[in-house]
């Protein structure tokens, strides 16, 4: 393989100069090639979940889709999962922080490519997708239901009862908790099918892998320069790696810890506590895998001081659809995200543990190049997307047009108010950020 790398590098250099009438040197180096190849191939095959006995089963997937769009599971009968996870926005909501029955503390995460993850939520409080699906049903600020309400909703609605019977092979029983967990497993079965489609970068990556010079030449020079910076001086690939552009772990980005003035968000530190106390983790009684083979990470996760203020590294695919950014929604645009890394305040970073970040001091041209690269991670048009990608999202968009919205979620005055509050929080947190726990 070592002997093949110079040849790949030469093929790449030759390919990229074809993109213009006058030859231009490639900004990418031979040593970048293995890293480029590691971002694919895309799409990966579906990853079955051994902890969920209906994972991958068509009847459960259909039932999960039905549940995702019904408001009956919420306490007031007005909020569905689709109210906040809108397909046109990458299954997020476009607000700085999610709004269900009340305003939450964090930005609404997108729901694509979930089967590739090990931890769920900004704080990793869940180690499986069905537990993560159950959490918003019971959260008083989101859908505000109880186990009893969820189970009763399925038993009492003929359509949901029939869907449960088709998915699980029996009627919903008298054990409310068991029925509610099954509802979450059906929701997880459907969400696990939401795969993002192919992107211009994927076309370039595959062309490099196969030595297809003419195909590689279509990748813009600006995106190539941004990719070179992503892999080089920026060291972005250290955390944003692999086909989904995320290591799936948690890091301190130098962001303040305010959930709101006077109240902090502990991030991963609080998430580990919740994970260890949960009945629905992979060590608990609802794991359908008797061998508990997927529970190793949960069994060995350790709570450390450095976890305070760490948040999950999100994937970078389809970023165009999922603004605003960061766990608190404090960056309205990708340009603001890059400005944060360019002007990073190192005094906000942990004094112990890892120190991966340094200010990038990006020039205006470097900022534009990185934006061009990030833009190339958005899906190709619907006609060229792979099955299960853009076409599936477009189908979900059509369903979402009739999905109930969270109370007052889309009123312009409410959205403006949330954005105003987010701006106020950004200003105040710079003046008086509370200290992390003593180390």
C-alpha cells in the first residue's frame, strides 16, 4: 500500500489541474490521500442494532414512521416528533434552542445517519437510539408525556394499536413501561433508516480512490484548498473524521457553559451521570441482546472533571440545512463557527486533559476556502442522490407539511424572541461565566 500512495498523489495532482485551462498546482499533498480516503466510501451499509429486536424490520420501520408524525404521544396532543425534527432542515428545527412545551437548553440535533453513532444527545446521556427516542417523550419541556400516557395512546388508537401488533407480533400489553420502550424501539428503527445522500466531496473522494482524473477535476479549487486546510494547519480532521466527519466523542470548544444567565450546562459531565443512572442504558433490563456485546463502552465510561463543559462533535454532512450551530445555537452561520475557531479564547479551554485547539487566525481567503469545502459536504440534487438519501428526505418533507408544529413554534414573533434571548445570553456569558467544578 505504501508504494501506491505516491501514485495516488500523482493521479490527484494531475486530476485537479484539469479543472482549469492553465495548470494549477494541487494544494493537497501525498500524505493527505489516506485521510481523504478515510472519509468514505459513502453511503455505508445500514448498521443493525442488536439491542433492539425490531431493528431493520419493515413493519417496525413503518410503525416508527407513523409514531414520528403523530401528536397523540405528547401530553397535550399537539406535538409530534416531526414538529421539531423537520425533514427540510435535516430533521432539526432552525431555532437556536429547541421548543416543545417549553424552551430547552440546547440546539435541536439533526437525525440523519444515527445508526453510525455510539452516544446520543449533546451530552451523550444515552448509549442507544431507542433510549434517546424515549427521552423527549418523557421530558416535561419537550413532549411532556408519561410512560402511562404513551402506552395508553397506543392501546386506545386503532391505527397505532394495529401498527404495534404488526411490528411486535402481539397486542400492547398491560406493562406501560414495556409498551413505551417498544414505542421508542419502533421510533429508533425508523430513524436509523435516515441516511444522508452523496455529496460533491464523495464524488471527489471516490475519483481519487479509483484514479479517475476527469471526475476528480470537477471538484472546485476553492474546496480543494479548504480540504487541504481542514487536513493540514486547521487539524479539523482530528475530531471530524471518518465517513460521517465525526469521532462521535465530546470535546471542550471554549464555549461558555451558560444554559441561561445564572445557570450552567455541565455537558458531558452531566450526561455521564444520567447515563449511569438510566434504566434504559445497554446494561439495563430492556437491552434485547442477551450477550450485552454493545454495552462495553457503557460499562467502562468514567466520570472525570474534564468532562464538564464538553459537548458532542457533530457530523458535518448537510450542514447547510441545520443552522444554527453549536450546542447552544449561538452561531447563526458557518461563517460565525469559523470565526469562533479563528479567534478562539484559549483561556476558556480546560486547564487539564486534552488541548487540541489553538486559534487558527484564518485569513479572509482561508475562511472562504473552508466554507467552500464545507459546502461540498451537502447532498447532491435529488436526481443524483443515492436511495435512502435526498429522495427519502424529500418524501419526509412532503409528510412534514401536514405534521403538527410545536405550540407557537413558527410564529415570527416567537422565533424573533428566541433569537433575541440567544443574543442576550451570548453578551452576558462573556461578562460572568461561572467556574467549572474544582479539579
